[in-house]
């Protein structure tokens, strides 16, 4: 959401939340008190009920604000917003109950009113937020409330940011000009003025009605950098600087003052401290539950494996996990028993298939692997071959979500990013799986997993887990 409109949007959300909470409490009272003939615990008149609720309402809204429900980092992320609404609704009801306890005045005339108010407030708030999100997107589509952007820079980040902002209805930004080489202007942008000279771009600010400048490079000339910042100040428009090198702003960063200068300390990943502990506890609990629930399926698969794919049931693969630590990955064997003991390229050469060896060396995978049996192909398409990795999670070798554990021989292909990639524990699923899996190139997979390592959050893990279920059901990208 553009910063100049963020306050207005947050204010609208606040008033809409107040309205929805009043409606939820009114409906709760009507359903139980007026439409339910059963006797009440305590008779509470409607006027007293509503006035007492209005007294507590400001504290409820303050709770929402403390949870960040009026910040763009929350309302622009649906899953995070819904979760915080659920937490805020529960805390709000507890506030009302606490008020009853402290004042000894009854607010809820019956227990069902409490339940109706809790469920109703959550559902109505989610509905209201989705309506607001739709209206915002609709306004952006017609160019209302958008921020007109001038992007200045010469790095690959310049093109990436311009491309991400090109979908105005989602971003709320409209890129109207770029001061960069022509090759960095995305094809998705039409009608964008491209400037090779910074002074010419700054001179066009008023003509193009620019409201935001985004700079992605600090130039060698401090005078040039100062002119860009001064242009934003003189025209009273927003200015943002985004470092072109992702490593300088990804992960867990802290800002401090060192010898009178602002100092940014960059960690490899935000997954440190209590975050790592919470992730481990979560992994263990979910893995135990899955082992119990899926034990009948495991037994069936073991029997079928013995019948249709004679040989060892499981395949142990040497992989690298967190801090490049070797782990033994457990999978249901999908290849013929005589394969999988050496490098894939060498096995293809031995089979007399140099074409497949070349394909593997080029793409680090093959489209039609002759080593895989018919039953093994079924296991791979359904992703059932990866179920035993739950035991790796219990053991602590893997997490449920994380970068894919790479083969030792793949380190040489990762362009020096293996250390950063393995700053977090590898996972059974991850961004690689929900973003295309086998359709992704090796380099694309590494980029996605590096992004995960640098930008981990608990909410990102939850989102990936839900998306994984959908991907597996659709058999998307499995191979």
C-alpha cells in the first residue's frame, strides 16, 4: 500500500472493525436472548449489554493495534491477518470476561452469547477485511490511490523491483519512469519513460506526477546521490533506498550506532534463538502425530513395495543438511535395487545412455529416468516415496519446511551459495516444492531456497505446509 494512502486505509479499517464488532455482539445477543426460549443465567437488558460493550471496545481496538492489524505488513498478508484476527477476537472476549470478574457486573446473559460473540466477531472481521481488500484492488485497477514511481538504479534488483510493481492492482504502485539502462526495463511495463540521464529523470518528476522515488544503487558520486534525495525533498514526495545486493537486507538485520555512524549488522538467517527452538518443537509434535496417523499407510506401502519392487524397502541417500552436515535421507525406494549407489551420470554412462548422462550434468535431473520402476514411478508421482522422511524430522536431521537437502556432488553446482543455503535445517518440503518442483531449473531452485533461508518466518512455514498439501493432491511437478 503506498505510504501516503496507508494512514487513510488503516483509519478505514479501524472504523470498519468497530462496526463489525458492534454487529457481532448485537447478533450474539439477538440469537440467544431474543430467539432462544431457554432461561438465561442472568437477565441483562440490551441497553446495558451494548453500553458495557462500547466501554470495553476501545481496549479491544487497542489490542488489534498492538497486534499490528492496522499495519501494511499485516493487512497485505492474508494468512497473517486472519491469524491475528483470531488472536485479537479471543483476547477481546477475554477482556469482556475480565471486566465481568473485576466489576462483578454481568455482560453476557448466557454462555452461548460468549460463543456467538467470539465466532461472529472473527467471521465478520475476516469478511470485512476481504471486502476492503477487494475494494482496494479494484481502486488500484482503475488507478485510484496508487503511487506513481520513478525507479533509479543499474543493478538486477532494479529490474526485479520494477517487474514486481508492474501489477498495479496488487502492488498499488504504478511505475511511470525508470532511470536505468534500457535492458533493465521489464517487457511487462508499457508506457514507461526510460531515462539514461539522472538529471533528466529528476526534471520530469512534476510532469509525470511522480509521488515516490525508489533508488536501488548508491553511486560513486555522492553529489549524484544527494541530488536524487534532494529532488524528493524539494517535491515533497516519498524516497526509498533498496540495496541492490539481497544479502545486505535479507536475514535478521539489526541497526545500531557505531562511532557515530548507523551500522547494519547482517545475519545469515532470522531463524536463530527462540525461533529455532519453536520450529523444532513444532516439527516434533507434527511428526509424532503424522507417524501415528499414517502408520497403517506405511504398512500397506511396505507390503506393496515387497510385491511390486523386490529388494530393500527403503533407500538411504547421503545428503547435506544444516551447516552442510551429512545426513542419511530415508525414502521408499523408487529405483531398481541395482541403481542409486553411484553418481547418476556415471550410472547412465554404464547403462550406455550418454545422452541421459549429458542431460543430468546439464540440468542435474533427467525427464525420463529408466532406473525408476513402474511402482517407483507411482510412488514419485504421488510423493509417497518421501513419507519416511518424517522419521528424519523426528531424529532432528530435517525440518518439515526448509531448503531441499542437496547431494554432496551438487555443492559444486551451487555457485558458492551452499553455506548460506544451509544456514537453516533442510526440510521435507519447501519453496522448491510449492513453486514448481521438477519444472524448476537447478539455479531457480537454489535462488528460491536461498530466499527462504534469508527470509524465514513461522507464518511462511505454515503457508508452505498448506500449499504443499494442495500441490501433492494435484500431483503438480512431481517426478
